C-alpha cells in the first residue's frame, strides 16, 4: 500500500517531467533494494527487474535515434556514441536535469553513505523508470522524453569526439615523446557483487592525471582517460604540454 504522501511525491515528479505512469510501477522503479531490505519488503518491490527491462528500452530508443540522425555513420561509430550516451556517468548527468534522485527511496544506511549521489544507483533508477513507462504502454511518450533529454548530450558526444577511444588517444599522446604509457590504478571498489562501483586513478610516470568511476573497471578507466584527455586538451585540438 503506497502512502498518500508518497503518491503526492510521485505525482509531483510526473508533473515536473510532463509524463504519466502507473503509480505502483513508478514507485517500484524508484525504490532501491536497500529500502526493501531495511523494511523487510519483498524483492519484487525494488527496481532491479524494471532496471533490466528499462536498459533494453533505453538502448532501443537511443539506437533508433542515432540510426536516423546520422545516416552516414558506420555501425562502429554509432555503437561508440551509444556506449558513451548510455553509460552510468551520462545517465547520472541526465538524471540530474530532472532531479530524479530526490524521489528515490533508499535505505537509511545507503542514503547516509552517499547512495543518493552514487552514479550507478541513479542510473539504475533512471532505467527502471523507462521500464515502468514501457509497461504502462507509453513507448511513444518515452521516445519523445528521451530524445528531448539526450539530444544535446548526443550533439556534444559527436562534436567533441567523445565517441573515440580516449584510452588509446591518451596513450598515443604520451608515446609521441616517451616509451612509457599511462598506468591505471584501482583505488577503491564498493557495493555488493551484483552492483559494484569501481574507482580508478590514471598516472603517467607516477604523476596523477585524473580519476574515474564506473560499474566496471573498464568503465572507470575509460572515464579517467576521458577526463585526462579533457585536461590535456586532446579532444579539441589544443594540446597542453
């Protein structure tokens, strides 16, 4: 049974993003497993199953949008753009635009430990939201919703060359004047095995360059390389020696 206060919160969110959705499914989409564990609620009331469904919805809609928007791009180019756009880091950034984290139910301990700002947690909730909208038969509205949210981000990814392999770009930069290559160091990992968050620092000749966070080591390394490339000006042609 959803409380009246919670219903009002969910309606507030829907009004803010100009969407409609079944309240029960929306509530599940915005309920983290830690909240269910803390309140002895069934697993089915947390958002992990909806996140699984929403992940497929997100990739389908974004893939269709990229296919239509970039008719001259090869499969590899489209895949690389999509990989960046559907990453936890980008989904967190997009979720901030709609203040999604305000409406997520978290366990007290998880909330106290920074769960509301954890990229993977927010990204999962965003995907679960898409799953709830899909189950409600709102694929058309979801498509419009995503295109409006992601259009600018996709433009940035395309124009700034973020679809490229930033790890390779960073390595090529240093190998132009050195035989050494950047080193990626795992500094921390947290969360349960099925929902890990990895923290990586990238160094060159023991000099710290940047840090990255991701749900896999590879994703964290990629983000660290991206940030290092941005700092060095490798994405816009203004290389910093």
